[in-house]
DNA sequence: AAAATAGTTCAAATGTTTTTGAACTATTTA
DNA sequence: TAAATAGTTCAAAAACATTTGAACTATTTT
C-alpha cells in the first residue's frame, strides 16, 4: 500500500467511468459462453470502430482478457482486477 | 439490480477517476479529525478554485458529506457510497 | 480468385473535463 | 470599520476522451 501516484487505480476507474464500457462489462458478466467483440457489439449496438476503441481501453486497464482466434477476438472479464482495484479499493486506500 | 442506465454508477466512477480527487479521498480516509476544504487544499497543494471544483464533484457523487460552519466547510467521507457502488460493484452488476 | 466477415488504425470532428484568474459573498480578526 | 480568511462562481483556455468514416490487414466462405 502507501500509494503515491495511483496511476493503475486511475486507469481502472477511468475505464469504468463510461456507459458503453459498463454495458460491455455487464454483458460479459451475464454470459457464460466465450464471447467475441462482434457479438457484444451487435448485442449492444456499438459500431465496429467504437467497439475496437472501448475493448482496447478495457484491455489496457486489465479489466478484460482477450484471445485472438483466426478472424475473431474473444473477450472475458478479469475478475482479479475487480477484486484488487474495485472491491478492495476502500479498504486499501 | 437489473441496471439499465447506470447513471449513478458512472457518476461515482467518474468522480473516482482523477488523481486530485483520489488524493483528497486518501487524505480524508487517513484523518480522524474533522477536516476543512482549506486544510485539505493546503496539505495537497490544490488551489482554492480547483479544490472547490473537486469537492463539489465529490459531493454530487455522494462520496463526501459536507457541513458548513461559518466561514469553513468541513468534509468527510461517506463510506456507505463506497459500500454500495464500489465494494459491491462487481457482485451487483 | 472474388466476396464476405472480423477486427484495427488513422485523422478529423465533436464533446467533456479540468485549470486558471478575477471578481464575488460571508464571516472573523485587528 | 478595515483587513484578512474561507470558500464560490464565472468565463475562457487548455487538455483530454469519444465518435465517425474511410482505408486497411487477415481470415474464411463461395
């Protein structure tokens, strides 16, 4: 602990502070099967380009993990990141 | 549950997604005594104007509670907000 | 081999947040 | 009563985030 610059923490909260990304996270949380970017985009009406942008941000924050298989990119939530930076945030600051 | 618009949730995450505000929160968490905006501002080197802006955002998000006494404004953390929107976020989406 | 599909990248346009300084209100101290 | 202190408000400037469409790569289907 003894946080001086908080950069990772800010990256996480920024990534969570957007309705498109919150919708993506919600969708992933409620879906057991492995899901592609395209499926999420179609389900939530997000354009390809905008989807690409948001998935990249989520990935850079460590919120999702991605796996590329041929043409498609599969995404899944990284629950450890939530544990560390969200669920335990208040306790740890 | 069964979130459709997430507006409060986004307000909270936006409020948390800034280094000045995270520093303020950290300062308040580690201080038992009641603290004024001015004390925080001095301790963290935030200008009056910028402090005023950030305290207002934190208040609007429900992250701090304020009490005005004569010239000064005392601020304290609202742990219930963290419980509801941060600590239990992942569980509840 | 051509067409379709999945996703990325780029730059421009648009939108939102943050910082700044000056002017302000209200209260307290000299 | 004048000066000092605590904080707010405003508008402009600066900084940052998001959306868009077009052009692109790579893979799969026809």
